[in-house]
């Protein structure tokens, strides 16, 4: 795999990781009218992890959340996606997953990421 494809793959895998984390949380609350105290604490932990990861990656625009020069694909695709997603993830980590309408917020955050992910996957369908 050439360097360009490997840099694109790095961004694709990182974006997929975020969509996977969002899907886990969304699937755990989908169709529920209530959650137990333990479920609520588990979900809040997952949300805290997601918010922390998005925040760190959006801070520098890098897939590893480290301060360094951006690759071409981080600059063109990744930093925009994670910055938008982080800005739209407005739910508080201590809020109630059902009463605070996490589903709607997570859906919008997922759109921020999947939109960019689809663009990259069209450009690199074989990675």
C-alpha cells in the first residue's frame, strides 16, 4: 500500500472507530423508555469516553490526538469531521440517556462523521 493510501486508511479507520462508539451507545438506548441505574452509569461512561476522544482529536486535528503536523487527509477530511462532531456533541455526560434525548444528538454527531467517511471511501474504495 502506498503512503497516500496508508494515510487515508488511517483516517478512515479512526472515523470508523468513532461511528462504532456512537453505534454502541445508540444501540444500547434504542427503543428504550427507561434504563436501570447501572445501565445509566455504563452509558454515561461510554459517552464520557466518546466526548473525550472527540475533544482530544479535534484539539489538534490528528487521528491520534497528538500535537503534530497534520497529514493531507487529516487536514482535508478528519479535522473538519471531528471538530463538527465534537461541537455538536452537546449532551452532558451526567445527563440521563433517555430523558435528555441522547439519540437525536448522537444521530447528528454520527452524520458529521459518516458524511466525511463516505467521501473518503468513495475516493479509496479498496481500502
